[in-house]
């Protein structure tokens, strides 16, 4: 890793209500020291309904953990029943938004074009997208991983100003590794993430590619994080299941 600050993000998915979120933040902060926060950017992406409570707790107790959302709409307001806009998130001091998670793509039909709209909108509202890419098991077995992630990166960043791409985070999450207990090996994750960095270079130039932080996601646990983080292109992790437990997340942050 060259000059890129590690970033560990918790994706709680549809877990932990706002009471649980407050308890989590208090327990988690008790486990960490200032040096941990200095060394790693920490982001918690809870369900929308937790954001206000978590914001209040983090700010009142001066816990240097950034808030993230798991999704948003691309418009700033309008007749979009059930949706939440980036400007609403910005008002809650949300800093990051996960965009194009494979569960959004697979369960809710998000296309690369929608992902691109969301990336541009999130950036236009001064927020940082965590852009998720990754291949299915079938694509993995067919040797189609490189083509898949290259295409996803090209489309996600199409028309995005390279100065904005510099601020972005990308998460490589092989779908077959999500929630399965089978993480990609550090070498395999490194290989694909270096391809992703090359794709960012094609989309936005080499400066952007060197600045973008790229996370690995998929069955990250306290026991496998350090080997992943030892890889030169892996700048952090997007953690699902293990991020629900404050002790596990603290151990991951202290890789
Ligand atoms: P798990 O860590 O539970 O495999 O989930 C990964 C993920 O999808 C994070 O966004």
C-alpha cells in the first residue's frame, strides 16, 4: 500500500435496529484507542432507520467513526416512494454511500447504468461512493472475472471527473465469497484488485488509480484480515457478517 490510508467499512445490511446501533457504537468505541482511529478510517453503514440515532451518538461521544449509507437514489428529491436521496443523507453527516452492492444488483435489479447515475449523484452531493464490483460463481469458474470487473468499473466511472474519482472507494466483492465463509485468497484478491486499479486508470487516469482506495469484501474475519491487508493493492475491507459484533470489528480494524 502506497500512501493510501486503510479504510474498514462495516456493511450491516438489514441487521441491527437503532437501539442495537447505539449499543454497538458505545461498546465499539470502548474497545478502540486514538491510535486505531489515526491508523484506519472506520465507516459504519447501518440501515437507514439507524442513521439519525447513530449520528447523534457518534457526535455526542466524539467517536471518530464515519457514517455510511447502504444505498441511495440518484435524484435529490421527487416522487420516488420508498427512496432516500443523497442530500438527505448529507444532512445527517453521512460521508459514504455504498453503491452497486451485489445484493442491490441481483435482488433489486440495479444495472451498471443505475450504478453510474448513483455514483455521479453521490459525488455531486459531496459524499464518497463505495463502488462495489465483483463476479458471480459462474463467471469465476468460467474465467470471466477480469472482463466482468473491468466492464463494471468502466461503466461506474463513465463521465465522472477524474478529480472526483480520486476521492472514491471501490470494493471488490466476489459474489461467491459473500456470506459463505469462503474468502478469496489474498493472492487472488490482490490479482483482481490490481486489474481493477488498471481499469480505474483507463477510466480516469493513473493519478486517480493510485489514489483510489480499493477494499476487498467477502467473508472477511478477524482471522483472515491481516493476510489480505498485507497485499500491496488491498487498502481495506468491506465487512458484512463479522461487522455486526463490536469485538470482531475492533479486531478487524486492528489488523
Ligand atoms: P460478508 O462479510 O458477510 O461475507 O459480506 C460481505 C459483504 O457483502 C459486505 O458488503
